[in-house]
């Protein structure tokens, strides 16, 4: 089955799939399956922290590889892209197909969802056409039980002719047995002959004819029946894959020409018909298997998932609930962050006082104290005190919604809007990723197959605020919007205002996407299937780890690394005097007229420019810039920050424009670098920097002019 050339197997894995195989005793295991079946949970449960991610060679498709040991063997587990089939309709499907066929892993684990086994058997049956070394992992048995679904694992094993293991990977149940089965199959301790799909008489006759011709072209280096099926359906990508992984000598051009000729001989209309018939055969067989092995005892059970989806994805109630939940997350973040932020700031600035005393006792030069303490340390102190509390609250809330299964419902609701904007529905998913980190949102755009639609998604991802901008929005909304109301309502009002800003960012995303799709990036939007996973009980341990370690600490660490040199540079600019003014003051004076026209000032624009490496440091730079002008000597709370800003001419309009500019302006350095890497284009990277900046300037200018008109009439 699949590639049968055992002697070249390791070289293909090492050279073509960039596998790091240290010894021939190491066994390579592929992990395949549909999206949202718990494949990543199985992968993480088996490999733990012994894993790394990267790209498939020559593809913008990410992969994850990990290592685990069982009994006396070391296993390299390769997490293939989640796909619904192996028919090579997308890059992900081609990657999964090629690795199983040409990489020839020792065993392929296919993870299936016990609650919707019929749909999942589609890819199982296709993998069985490629290799006999298959182990089926029927996951989420606990959810199936909750829904009154009973899967007869033993009977399913008999129906398929391959080992089948039932698991609940989230709880670790069945994983030991899964590893035992993989061990036995990989080492040939147990051998199985998988039952193959029987197609209609027309297709079987065509297979027989093509296999006869293939014998003279491909010899026995690959399963000829499987290649014949690819030819019948008109899959021309198989030629490139065969050339890349099997024949690398120059004298094979003739064979590949013959193969191309065979594919071209298949009438296009016939290939579509054959393909439809093949898919129907696969689904019919899957349906028959499920009838034999699955029993549903849910007549008296209420389908809560469906009832919740009827509410959460409704055109009437879906959007209001989405907005309420968004506001609730921000309210919890704002109300919970104020006190911890003040405590941390007080603690860190007390330490600053002690450090200053130490410098005085050591008779250290004032410039050294200025650079290290007033510049670098103070910037770090503000980054930590302003960013840490909101992130430590926001990320667990965000991860909780993700773990519950609500975020795919958000994407489902927004999908309709993105299609109307002329872009791919998957952009709603990549935009949601941008709330955590815009750079991560850019990488997530790989799931969009169309280059045009992928580019639109990358260019507009910056319009949703990332974790680096949320602290800025929350802090300014708290001190200029929330403080205008009674203390008991201030946090609620601030959260509501931040929610409005986020919705405004989504509206701008849709408008700009529509404009791009109608002008420089014209095209027809693609269609796709968005699967809604079942609602699941959140894993508190995973939420804490993912939100605190993977997100909060990671982002804070990145901000600290950037903040220290930024504080150093800002202090130098603020204290090096040229012609009776600091360099910073000269820069601010130069930008002041332009800043005034869009409701900002020169120092604010300088802060955004110097904050280009990371959005997290804009406010600390701005504070240092104002303080260097003698307005205040130290800050120890949000109220002190408000006093500092007001002393430097801020009004509500200034605060509003700062929030709008922060929401819409150019991406940070990391995000732009990611855009360059993913698009491979300097031109589009520059465009991705300039276009949002022009949008931000335009919105602030319009807001300022409208405000002036209103004031003129009063």
C-alpha cells in the first residue's frame, strides 16, 4: 500500500519532509483526522512538552512534531493538518496525503469524533486506501455517552479490519491502550488487512484499465490502484508529488509524460462524475458501517448543543449575546485590574526609591541614574504594572470562551458579514486570533487557500486590538470615560466603551476588506465549511497554563525585552539638549501642527513612532516624554496618569483620538515582519503599514473636525 520502497523510506522522511531522525530504531507515527476531533489533545497528551512547531517544506502550512517513549521504543509523532479528506482539494489535504503515502510512517493514527463518526469515517477509509498500518482512535467517548451515543468498538474493528481504540483524551482515558496498539502495529507484532472501499462497476472497470497501463510506468514503487483512482478523478497534483518524492533522476521525464498523458485522457466532465461517484461510495460505506456499530439512545435526551446554537448563532440573538459577552469580559478585566495595577505600581516605585538611594550613596553620575533608573527601570515598571493585571484577567476569560467552544460560534456569526464584504469566511477565524496577537492572526491566515483572500485577511488583521493595545485602551477608557461617572458605574461604562471600540475595529475591517476586494484585490469570495465543535466542559488546568504561561508571560516577556531599550532611547532623546531643547522636544515640535490637525499632539505621535517595536510601550514612552518636560516627577496610580495627561493639555477628544489611533494605526514591528515572511512581498508589507496608518489619520481627522463643528455651534 502507498509507497512500497522500504529502502528509500528514511531518506524521503529526512530529505523531503525535513524529519530529524537520530537512529533507525526511532519510529515515525502520523496523526491524522478532521478538525475539532481532539487531535491536538491526543498529540499533547502523548508528547507533553517534548514538541516543536514549524512549516512543511515548501508550504505555508504549519506542523507540529513531538516525541514520546513507550516500552523500549522512541516514537516521533507528526501532527498532520486537520482535513476532511485526502482528495487534495487544499494544500493541507495534499500535505497530509503526501506524508502518509510517500513518507510512509510506521503507523498512522486517525482520530475520529465518537459523536459524529459517520462524517469522520470519510478520511479513515481514504487513509486505509494508502496504508494497512492504521490505528483508529475513536475520541470523545464521554461526550458521546452524554448524548446517548454508544459505539461498539469491537464491531467497528471487525468492519474496518484495523485496530480501533476508544479514548477520552482530555481525561487521559484509553491513551495507554492506544500506545500499545501503535507499538504492535509499528513493530509488526500484530498485522491487519484493512478492508478496502468497493466502488461502482464503472469506476472499478476504469481502475482496471489504468492499472494495466501504470504497470509499465511506475513499476511497483507505489500502489497502482490508488494512483489509478487519482488519475480517474483528474488529480494532477499527484504527478508533482510522484516526481518530488519518488523519481529525482533526469531520465524519468518520459515516465512522467506518460503519466500526464493518462490524466489528460480522462475527460473533464467524466472526471467530475467519477469524483462525485467516488465520494458517494465512500459516504455510503461510512453510513453502512455506522448503522452496524452505533446505537443512539437519545430519544428522551435534550440536545442542548443544538438548543444553545439556535440562540448563540441566531441572526436575531447571536450578535447581541456576542456583544454582551465581549462587554462582560472587558468589565471583569477593567474592574479587576485597577487595584492590582495600583498595588504593583506602588511596590515597583518603592523599589525605584531604594535604587535611587543606592545610586546616591555610590555617588553615581546623574546621567547613569537617569538612563538606568528613570529611563529603563521606570519604563519596565510601568509596562509591568499597567499590562500584567489586565492580561492576567483578560486572557483566562478569553481562553475560557475558547475552551467552552464559543469562539467558533463567534466566527460563524461573523462569517456572513465577511462574505458580504467579498472575502473568505475564514477571515473571521483569523481576525479572532488577532485579539490575542496580530502576528499570530497573520500566521493563522494560512488556513485561507486563496492568495487574494489570504492577503486581504493579513492586511486588515491589525484593525482588531491585540493584547499589546488592550492595556492602552483599557487604561485610557478607565481614566477619561469611566471616571466621568459614579464610581460604582465607572468600570461598567469603561468596559462598554472599549467594547464599542472593538466593534468599530471590526466594522473598519469589513469596510476595508470590501474596498480591497472591489479594487486592487478583486475576486469572487470562496466558500468553505465551518464546523461547530460541541460545547465542552472547560479544563481549568489548561486554561491557567495557556492563558498565564503561553500568553500572559510570553507577551509580557516580549514587552519587557522591548521596553528596556525603548526606555533607554527615550531618556536619551528627552535629556540630550540641542539649541535649548531636547531631541524629543524637537521631534514633538516638528510633529505638533500635524498632531493638532488630528486631535493629538507631537509627543503622542513620537510615542507611537518610538513604540513601533511593540504597542505595549507606547504609554510608558508617552509618560516619560511628558515627565521629562517637568510636569510631574513620579506616577503611582491611574489617577496620577490622568493628572499628568490633563496637565499636558489632554481633553476627552484627545483621549478618544489616542484610543482610535491606537486601534487603527500601523502594525507593530513583529506583525509587519510576520506579514513579510508570510506574503513574501516587501510591497504588500509596506502597504500593510501605510494603509492602516492612513485609515487611523483619516478617522482621527474626521472625529476632530466634527468635534470642532459641534463646539462652534455651542
